[in-house]
């Protein structure tokens, strides 16, 4: 006899920022495969349109919204759109982020402002928008009202040379995650973060190119150097990260909050 298995995220509505490529795309697709309906948010409408087609093929509902996460009003509008279009709101994945590679002594105010606005402010606005929507939709005492999942990094556990300000933003995400978890636990809202390592994405291509410019290394050499330190012996994929995020979004993680889990194949140990 064949056993029917209910997808763990069936009847769940999730929103993913930075969903147009890389880790964000991987997260959105994995959430859909686990039964969630997914709202895709990105600054590129073309990118999320392509991901929306992939989700439609999986069989989940999806909706798209173009937004810049550094703009608080746009993040709130994205959450409102997701809840209206998909009939609810359960999970917020604050994934959008950018990197900055270079010596600390060469960082400009403009560099830092842009990095901070996306990597930290964007997460803060996402937390605020999600909590506001969870409250609006109401809750049942003793039950989980909603889940917020933030993008940190191994660089949020250990500062890396040439990635100083980027590391600072990811440490900041851990701090926001812990504080929000403590503030909103009484409302049944959990707040956790995921901390990837060396992932084969377009962002890492750009990081590698910048290291090549700064150090004279051949393109690809820095990526290989970092990847060689991974205990499991291979670079990370977006799917590796996505599986962990889907776990955090699901019922198996209902008793977990305020944590920033390392999902890096064995690079940083805490």
C-alpha cells in the first residue's frame, strides 16, 4: 500500500526577498517543493518572473513584487501584497543582501551606507513588516503565529579579512535575530537566522573577481582556496542552504528561536 505524505509546508504562505537568483531562488523553490505558496520579492522583475514560472511548474501558488528592501515602505507593501494575493502570511525570509570586498582602510561612507541599508536595514524592515502582519492576522494563544528567518553568514560568526564591513552587517543580523526573538516570543513568533559559507552563486563570482583585483590572484583561485577548507569536501550549493531554511519554516523548528545556524559544510565551528 502506498502511503500519502503531506508536504510539511502545505497551507503555508512564505515571502522571500532577493528571490531572483542564487540562494534566494533556491529557497523559494525548496519552500514550494515542500508545499508552501511563495511570494517572490526582488529589485529585478525579470529575475523573479523566471522563478515564478519554475514555481508554477512545481504546482504551488506564487506572486511577485518588485521592491528595494532598503526602503521600509516598499517592504511593508510587499508583505501586504503577499498576504492579499496568497490569502495569508506565515513565513518571512529576509534573504536579500550584497557583499563588499576590500581593505577596511578603503571603505567609503557611500560604500558603507549602501551595504548597511540592504543587509541590515532591509532585515529590520522585514522583521517589522512581518510582525505587523502577524498581529493583523491574529493568533491563537499557545500556538506559533509566524516565523521570521534572516540571512546571516559564516561572516556573522567570524570576521574575515577584506570582508570587514560585510562581516559587521552579518554580525548585526545575528543581533537583530536574537533581540527580535526575545521581544516577540510571547506572541508566538519565532526568529532565526541561517549562516551559509562558500556558495557557488553569482555573488561569490563577484567576490572572487574583486579578490583577484586586490591580490593579483587568478579568477577562481580565491573561491577554490576558501572551498578547500570545507570539511565535507565540496563547495556549497543554494539547495544546501534552502533545505535548512525550509526546516526553519516548518513545524519541526517550532521550538527553536533566536538561533543563527551555521550551514557551511564544516568551515566555522561554534
